[in-house]
C-alpha cells in the first residue's frame, strides 16, 4: 500500500544531531533535520528495516535507522521522499528554499592554469578520478552528526555557489567556502572522520585532502601547503590535519573547504556557526 502524506513540522527535537537548521516529522516514525535549502544537508531517522527513496532513487539506511540526504547548488526545490516498512509505503513531498548566488571575479590566474596543455589536462583528469574514488568510499560511521567547527581562521573570501569569472572568462560555480589566512596557518578537522586522500600537488587544487565523515559525507580541503595526515588515518574534531597554502589555481593564501554527500556538492557554511 502506498500513501502520500502532508509534511508535518516537528515542535521539538527527536534527533540529537547538528544544531543547525530545523527538524521536521515526515511520518510518525521518520524525521528529517537540517537545512531545507539548495546546498543543504538533511539527516534522517526512521525505523530499522525501512527502505528510503529520494525522488525514486534508493538511499542507504544504516543499522541505526539513520540516513543522509544532500542537495546540490541547483537542486530542484520540489522533492519527494518515500519510506517503505513491511510493504507499507508513505510518500512525502517537501520543498527546498531556492537560493540566489553571488558573482565573483578572480584575476591573476596564470595561462598554464587557464589554458592547460595536453599533459596538464591528462594530469587534471587523473586528479579528478582520484578525488571521485575517495568520495565514493562508503562507511556506516555517523561522524556527520556532530556540530561542525570551522577548520581554519581567516576572512571569508569566497562563498558556496558563486558564479566565478577567471581572468574575465566565466568558469564553473564555486562549491566551497574560502578562508583567507597566511601560508602555514593551521587547518583542523571540522568533525571526526577517516582521511581518504592526501595529495600535495594536484593540478587545479594543489595540496588536496579528503576526510570521510561517514555515509557519503566528506570534507575536501584545497590549496594546502602541507599535510599532517595520510590516507587511512583516523582524526578527531579539532586535530591538526594540514596548513593553508597558495597551491594550484590560487591567487593568494587561503583554504577552500568543500563538502559532499556522495556526488552532491553541499554548502559547508550551513553546518558551522556564523562568523
């Protein structure tokens, strides 16, 4: 049996997770908590042995009945979640808030970066393959339920979703939050996790490090000058992991912090206290 239910707003918390965003009760046994907005991450809780589908695509549920949803920069505002338990399906429609994004202009990028030769194109493709593989690793850990902290100090010099122009030419949107600080400034883990990748010299992103927070949620740190961890290391929130640099496609010392839920790029700034 399949039923479509209206979305109900929860008056008090039932999940002890991230303090950001809001919490909503979708069905008597399923709730979502987080930011109902493009670029947002939602953490769900349902009955054990339930199956979950987002817009008819299966979503993994761990042994505690916890699942995660992530929404990219241009995700549809209309979403449908279907929860099935013992043959009984409930479909719930909900909406994401639509965002307006800034424009930013970056100058001073070298020609070898903006117009790479075939050798560097091949190198960039190899880098991208490594990053995708690291982000695709699945674990049932729930480190993403922590309240995240900022990984570095510094002025916010770039924000998620902004349309970027490099040397006057329109490029891809920016998918991270940038913190401008001197080379050598400490970078710490924003939440617990396992290091899945550290490469000191990727073509576009320079020193690149990825931490797996569990269930497809990961943090990526770009333009690093030095890494203090290696793939396979377990880190705790606040542990030193790297140092800010000016490597790859960068015009000044800063940290570019990005977050993903699998292949969906989400906004890290939604998960940390306002600056």
